[in-house]
C-alpha cells in the first residue's frame, strides 16, 4: 500500500478544520478572544523570530500538553479562548488542528500562511 502524499493529508485536514486569515487571527488575539500557539521547533524560533505573546508548544508535545490527564499537561492551554495554531507554512498546523479536533478540542483553528507569511507581510516579530 503506497504512502499517502503529504499534500493530500494536509488538504484533507484543511477541509475539516477552521482556518483563519492572518488579519482575523490577529484581531481575535488582540480582542482577548484567542491565543496564538506556535508549534514550530525551538530552532525555528531562534532562527526566524516569533510572534510576541504566542505560547510555544512544540509539535511533538502538543497532544500531551493539551490532554488534561497527561503528566505533561500545560494549564495555559486549558482555556476558553480559541487556540490559533501556526507553524512555518500552515502544513503542520493543519495536521495538528485536525489531531486536536479528533481529541475533542473545540476551540481550535489554524492561521493561514503560517509564520513565513506573517513575517513576509511585515507583521511584528520578536527576535532574541
């Protein structure tokens, strides 16, 4: 059985999840209705910068940090705010939002275009 191409997996996930424009996501966060969750690798944050105030939850730990019964649970993610996930180009975030939806997380979305588009459009970033 052949491996499903990654683009097909991403497209299937995107068909089942909520995607927000960058402007809509930014407005929701500014209004206190949502929280950015950066799922990129720590090396990407160090190399590319980050969105100020975004909670960093590396993709590999996301389900463990979300699940209330996990020994790794992060209280910051147990919120009524919409969690807006983003990665570099909105592929990992699409798959991650789908995985969290499958876990039962309702207040979840992804930001279209990811961090690379955020940076490209000149939105504010923080570099350490």
